C-alpha cells in the first residue's frame, strides 16, 4: 500500500545517500518506498532505479535528473528523480509520485516480431541520447564477465564492440538516422570477446527527439570468429545518415548553447549546466556523423588521394591554431613549428590538416592542466615527418596497435571521441603513401608520428 494519497498534492521527498549507498537521511515517503523494496537501515538503497541514478551522478560528478517507474506493491509509481553530488554524499529529490497501473506482459500478435524483452534475452541495457549507459542488468555482470555498475555513465561501446551486419551496415546507425527500433546489431563483449546480438527500441523525449535506447543483449550460441575484413558502409546509407542527423543536431547544439549562454535572459544554474551537457553531446554526435562519412570513403576499395605539393610545417601551424582556444580552456599550451620554417611534402592538404587536427586535439584532451603539447616537423632525404607529443598518461605497448582499429579506445570510460579518428587518420596517411605510428610508454606521454613522402622538387 502506498504511503501517499493520490488524491492530494504529490509530495516531494528529500534524502541524502551516504558513500556506501545507504540513506543517511530521508523523508518518510522515501523511507517507506525503500523499505517496501526490502531496504534496511544502513544497507544500500533497495530501489534499483534510485540506486542507479545515484551511482551515475556520483560517477559523473554532475546533477542527473530523469523520470523512472518503480514497482510498489500491486501498482507502479511514476517518479521524477534528481540526484546531486554533495561532497561524498548525494542529495536525492523525488517528486511526482503518480500511481499508474502496473505493467503486464502481452503476447505478440501472430506473425509479429519477437518482443525485444522476450525470454531469449540474456540481459537488458539502456542509454541516454549520447549513447552512454544508464542501466545494465546487475546480475548479468558476474555471469558474462563485466562489472555492470562500473559501466554506468560509459559509452555503449565500453560494453560492446559493434560489428557490421551481413549487408555491410551498422543497424544501430540506421536506427539513429530513422528513429526506429534496432534489430540484430551484431557485436562482441569487450570483457570476453563473445558474440552477442543487440536489439533495442528508441526512447523519445517530450519534444519527440531521440533520448536514448532501451535494449537487450542475447548471447550467440554458435559463436564464430569475426572475419578478418568487415564490409564497408554503403554510400547511400552514410549519405542518408548525414542528411537525417546533421540539421537537427546542429539545431539542438545551437539552441543548447543559447540557453547555456543565457542570451535570452537568465535561467536557473542547473538548467544552464544541462544545456551545456546537451550541446556537448550534440557535438559528439556531429563528429560521429563526420567520421562515419569519412569511414565510408576510406574503406572503398578504389579510394585514392591525389598528392600535391604542400608545406607540412604550414599545415602543422594551422592545425595548432585551430586547437588554440580548446587548449587555452584546458590550460594547455601548444608549441608549434617556427613561422619561417618550410618543409616540402606531397599530400592532400585538406586530409593532412584533418589528420593533424585529430592528433593535436587528442593530445590536448589527454594532457594534464599546465602541460605543453609539442608539434615538430622535420625532413629526411625521402620523407617529411611531423610529430605531435604530449605529456599525458601514455599508451601501454599492448594497446598501441588496438587504438588504430575501428571503434577502439584505450579507456572508453574517459570523455572523448568515438574510436574512429585514429583509424581514419592512419587510412588517410597510407592513402598518401605515408604512415601514422605511435611511440609511447605508460606515464611518459605519447608521440604520434605522421610520415609523408618528401617533395624532392622543392628540397
């Protein structure tokens, strides 16, 4: 039986969650809800939805607000939960408290596809609009070799390495572009390499925009090793994805930036912060669209680049200049080649600039505050070389080959790209008869080395 009377004004219950996950203080409605879920004094929160939001807010260090539906006796309760980190504690505010009819499973119509929450599902997962995991079935972790709690707040690709389907496309991207359910997305568990099949429905926000996935994972019984080479994305598919996502994403980013800047008048500080998070997520998705278009191009069997004479030192200075504002905001300085330096090379100007912007951007992202990123350019008899060096935490030898593969990152839990930048950069370098390599050791930073053919005519 619920503690509140639905006929009266919905209560707002407050609570404080201690570092061990227990309620150190709570209003009566929240205490009663936790007790009805089996919670006890001093024990971690017993309501999974509340515990997940608290854990996510603590891990990300930001305010997390979202609606949840909690099972409460014979009914369900629709709640709005806000979790705010406060030192070692997390402050909870729970409002709404709208009693709704409990969900009951229904049998699919004859001939309809299997319910994605069907009995053949091994575990469930959910993401937000930026494809960060917000829910993972807890008891699936020990069975399949991953820590469900540790994955919360991380990209979906921290749990799964996504593969292309038999038609050479990624079903998840088609789902994003068309806002329709995702079916039969092949993937592999990061923890074990085992093959899984992902299925999901699309969650929409109040305005009808994409708000994340609600999905499931099913282990593939007849697991086989992935092919050495995966098929490429079709040009029609990536073109459609570009057109479907770029304009709405750009509008979302522009509106979120406007709210964050309070250009139309003051707003509450929390909402300004939310707007900044929305804009950041939108830019991340725009970068993903750009990378997918490039991915389709570089993986075509006939992909070529026409070399032209370029000044590699000038391109390096331009790349450093483009990243100067981002570096200043991160309290990182960029040392660039001298203005009078000239290094003649052969390559595609736009693609070389793209590679160097990626390398310098990564160096800035992973550099500690107060550090310096050093960009140097040299020339040998046959090659022109640019080196981007940082003082970050470095890359272990066993990870140095992996980071040049598709959708791979050293630490997926860190904020950053989508695991395509270095893969595309190396493919571009090799298409210009050059190469991209790394020299690094843990704790000693990293040196990315871009090599291009020298222009002997301008030596």
